[in-house]
């Protein structure tokens, strides 16, 4: 970074008054900070790396302050960098900013094959960190394992399910799968059956693998109880909201079986919980039913969740989740994105396969294409429906696909904002409460059914900011509580 770039960065930091995913502030007025290991590790373990800026005081309101001694600071920071594994190579820049000397240390992200970068004094288990927002958090066992598994090309879909036996698998399905491989590969057909099963990752030393159990077992959840799908439809916009009858779920189902059976069960659940509009073609008069979300998008998202989820023992207790909200559908898959893939590259770059054996078998059982077309199909289907772009979120231990059923403007109209901005809706609500109103009356005024959502989204913030007052302040949660505007 040049001096000009450092000055521009300092201006942005002081204006925003915040650290970032890639920015860490240290004062360094009285000496070099003693424990930079967490930040050095966190920045090194993310693709974009990060920058430590010395000489801006966050606690005093993000104002510049002099670095005690630039040369000594760089020397001591480098010493700490050399105590990391692999060693960190910081790049320093110094500049005069508003009469004070500031210094930056750019920390490059290291290659995925070398991660995690950790502090040798604490060891890999306690010295590895990940950057989350403006914080450096210790890596979880799962995150450490994910790096190790990718580096060693370990595939958990090929691990043995100890309690399972070949008798628990559907022999007809296995025979059909193997016969198809034999017809496509004449030389493979000459091998003995036990070797064929090993090469297709159906067995390891005669015992069924995870890939085999999830595709061929009569009842996979008998061995892997949480390798299932939990599907719910909630009445509002967040988990925990209730309807007028205090029900938290409008529909709630656990979906089990093989990957193919769970796929079919998930689609049936989604069809049952989607609104369906009837459209009449003006030219032909033909009636067409249009579901709330495109079926193609849902199918690809669920298939991706089932096939590409993490099947390690770290996530054995976590099912795939399907959650219908009032304004969106979320599909949660255990395990973060695998290998070098980033959210920005989804659908544009060829990903590393987490479960190649399971994916190959699932292709024959579910008609999954396994041609990296899932994400583009989801995007295209949503576009054809005139719906917002799908949202993909990669968390520390899960990957989430979010399909929105309408634009933010449509949500405002549909749920009581009358097409106004949310700010306008709040202003009108305060005016409505010139006379004390109950939670139910406020919900009815906003056109919302879920009192929990109204309370959390509108009432609580307005009470906290003293724009709404309580008629029974000594009992805030009283069922007889009413709210009125501050005069």
C-alpha cells in the first residue's frame, strides 16, 4: 500500500468509526501491542488477508495518535509474525496523518493448502483463529478439521458406518447401480463383485460406507439419526414468532429416508406450504398454476444441501433444515463451503467436490446432474419468476440458500406499510398511539398477524427510545399492557 492509500484508509476508518473484516486498529502509543497473534492468524486464514493500522485510538473516538517508534514497532511486529506457522510476512507502510505518525502492516492471506496459520506458542488447537466481523475468534474443532480434510483429500462420504451391514442395504438398488457401471465400463465388469463394490465406494473391507447407507439403506437414519431434513413453516419473519393462536409452527415435519426419498419428501412439504396463484393466459385462455417459488430452484437447492453437506462426525448431529418464513425460504446445509470455493465464485467456477462417491451414486438415484449446474439453475429460475436474486451465505459451520418471494417494496405493501418506507410506517404508528393501544391493536393497525414480530420489530425499539411509553411500567410484560406516544 502506498502512503496515499494509507491516508485514504485512515480517513475512511475515522469517518466510519469502525473496524472491519479486514481492518484492525491498535494505538501503539506506549509500545508494540504484546498479543497480535489472534489478528495475525485471523487475517492469514481468510482469502483477502487484512491490515493492522497502528496509530488510531478507537477508545477515544477514532482519533489519530502517535506511534511510539516506527522502526521498533516494525521490528517487534515482525518478531511476532515469525512466531506464527507458517511465518507471516507483513508489509509495512508509514505516513503522517493529521500531525501524527501512523503505520500499517498488511497481512496476506495464505493458500488454503497451508491453513490454518497459528501461533506456535499455543499450538494448532489453541493458536488458530478466524476473523468474524471485527473480532478474532478461536477456530472450532470443525474448522480445523475442514482444513485438514481438504489438504489430505479425505472424503467423509467414504468412511465406514460401523453398525451397518450389507443386509441393511437394498440389494436390488445396488445391483442396478453396479450393472449400469458395468455397461458403461466393459473392463470394470470383469472385476470380482467385492472389488467392484470397493472401487465404487459402496464398501470398505466389506462394510458399508456413508455414501452407500445414504443412497441404498432401507432406513439410513437407523444408523445416522440426524442425517435427515427438518422442515418447518413459521407464521412470521423470524423463528420464535407466533400466530394469533400462539402457535410457533404452521407446519412441522421431519423427513427421513435415502437421499432420493428425502428429496421427494422435501418437495412434497414445499408444495404443501407454498401459495399457488392461478394465471389465465390472455391469448389461449389456458389456466396455469404458479407456485410461490420456482420448483426448479427449490429442487436444486435441496439436492445441493443433501449431496454437498458435510458428512463428517462433527456434523452428524445436524440435519438439513428447510424453513418457510413469510417473506422467504431458507435451506440450511451443515458444513461451510468446501475447499477453495467462495460465495462470489458459486456458479462460475468449478468447485472441489466434498462427497464425490456419494454424488456419483446420487446421480443415478435422484437424477441429479452433478455437472455444477445447480447454482446457475437456481439463479435462472428465480429470474424467470421475476423474483429477487437468490442469496447465498457461507457461515462458520453451515451454508444457507435464501429465496425471497417478493421485493422489499412488495413486502411493505403486503404487510401493512401501505407502500411507505418503514420510517414512515413508524411515524404513523406513533401518531396512532396518541391514545393508548394494546399489542393486538398495534398489530391490527400494521396489518400484521404475529404479535411477537410486532413487539420485537416495532414496540420494543420505540419503548427503548422512549417514543412509546407504558401504561403499566411496573409490569412491562402484562397482558393488559398498553402503549402511548410520548407527549
